C-alpha cells in the first residue's frame, strides 16, 4: 500500500469511527472483520487476518486465533 492509499484509508476509517455511537456498533464491526478474515482464507496461514490485525494484535495471538 502506498502513502496515498494509506492516507485515504485513514480518512475513511476516521469517518467510520466518528459515526459509531456505542460499543455495540464497534463489536459488530470487529465481528464482521473477523468473519471476513475467516470466510476468505484459503491457506493454513490466514494472511488476511495478519493484514487486518497486524497493528492491533501481536503476531503470535493472530496465529493462535486464525491459523489452522
């Protein structure tokens, strides 16, 4: 991802988070992200999960949760 893409995604993320009014919405967002990572995984190593959670969770925890 180049700097322009990163800047655009950061702006989009801020817009989404700004419009979340309660923790239930945030829980739904996380649930959908996890479901996406699991449903679209085609490998023993879930690279989608690594991309989505690499700045949030340690690699070991991502592997424990998502890898087969």
